[in-house]
């Protein structure tokens, strides 16, 4: 009887752990993707945004930095970041991220094979890559920290894979797959919606809603993502991520909202070199 009495709580704890880790991975993947459009150059020092005890550090780059003045040209985006607290305690859960990016940057999904969420569900990284290989538009990693009550925190790692999900109703979908193999196996597919806007300097908006992290036990510590995809469509070479540089700069505005009410707002201005 004693074994039966303890088995139930143990199963519930394992299930809670699985749900928490799935949500944590979703957090990391979404942050990585939506911030990918910020296009921060590596020659700059990290951008640090603070709100109360919460600290978000961002860095990355885009290449090439010399771009045509009025013709969208292929680029590669790199983004890396760290989420932490000033006093070293566990960060609160991220609920929503909204990023508006420069009207001189764009995405070009037409002609790229499409992957669906259903094809990625319950798949480990190897199988997800094989099933939707032709739809991959980026890869990276995320490290997450899990801290259960009265236990020491531990890190869990996952590879991130970004897939083109197609365009419908004026919005482009990007699916981000992550798979945690230890201590609990779990695949997570996160969806990001990207749409065109007309808001002064900004022309593209990415919106991601982050699943609740059960009990607030987990949070992303670090993430890195590289976004790039070249392809051929109707006999012409194309690229998924594009930018032009008419006036020597690219701008972005990002807002991150956390479960404890914290809000991190960052504005970014980075230089580029006009050519032609």
C-alpha cells in the first residue's frame, strides 16, 4: 500500500516536470525567433534592458552590413541573448513578445516548401529535420534552467529549428521545433505570426504568445539562433530574409511582457553601409 500511495504523487510530479519543460522550451524558441528580426551587429556591445529585478541582454548580428540602397538583398540574421535577474533568483515567465522591425527589412517566404505543425508534433530533432528538411529556415540552441521547490536548479539544453509554415490571410507563420531528451522526453512546436504593418519607420510585426510555465519553475537562461535560407523559385535565386539600406541604419522596437507584470521595452538603431 505504501508503494501505491507514493506512486501517484511521483507520477504527478513527473507530469508537472514534463509540462514545465515543454513550456520552457517554447519560451526559448519564441524569444529567439521574434528577436531575430532586430538585426543587431556584432561590432556593437550587448544591448541590456532592465525592468526592476529583470535583466535581458541581447547581442547578435546581420551580414552583409553593406546593402543596396533601394533593392532588398539577402541577409543572414544572428541573435543571442540571456535572461536573468539582478539578484540571481529565477526569472519570471515570459507571456508575450511583440517586435516591430524596420520597413527596410522583409521576409520572402513565397517558393519555400511549407511545413505544418502536425508534422512536427511528437517528433525528436532528427525526425523533425528529416520530415520537413526543405522547409528549414534557421537553427540554434537554447539552455533552460529548471528550479523546483526545495531543489537545486538544473540546466536543460535543446536544439532549435525554424521552419517555414507558409502564408495565409496576410500573415506568415514560422514554426519553431525543440526537443528535450533528458530528463523527460518532450517535443514542443511554437508558432510565430509575422505580418506587414505601416507604422512610421516600422514595416514588419512579429507576435508570439508564450504558454504559461506551470508553477513558474522554469526559464530560459540563454539562446542563440541563426536565420538564413537561400532557394530557387521560378528559375530565380531567392532568399527568405532580406534588407536594404537607404539611409545607413535599421531600427526595431521590442516589447516583452512577463507573468509578474514586468515589461521590457527596447529600441534598437544599428548602422548599415548603403551601396549603389
